[in-house]
C-alpha cells in the first residue's frame, strides 16, 4: 500500500495555486514539497499545516492506494 497525494495536486489546480504558493501558505520547506511530489511520507504536522492553508480535510489531499 502506498500514499498518493494526487488529490492535493488536483486541489491546487482548482484553487489556481502552484507548489510555491502552497509552500508559502502552509509554511513548509521546499524539501517537504519535493517529498510530496515523490509520494514519500511526511509528518502529520505538515499535512495539517497544508489542510489549514487550503481550508480542507486531510482526505481532500491524500488517499491510500493498494
């Protein structure tokens, strides 16, 4: 099983944001954005910062793939 952040990238498109906008709004590092882009694990604290910045729920930005 793996984690997919495809929902996050689709949400950014809907909100007309790019990865830099997300990084600034959520207050996360470029390394975190790179990890998300590669589908790697990030801390729940980071995910919560992103959810707060985008005003969404965690299920809106990630999903588990079998």
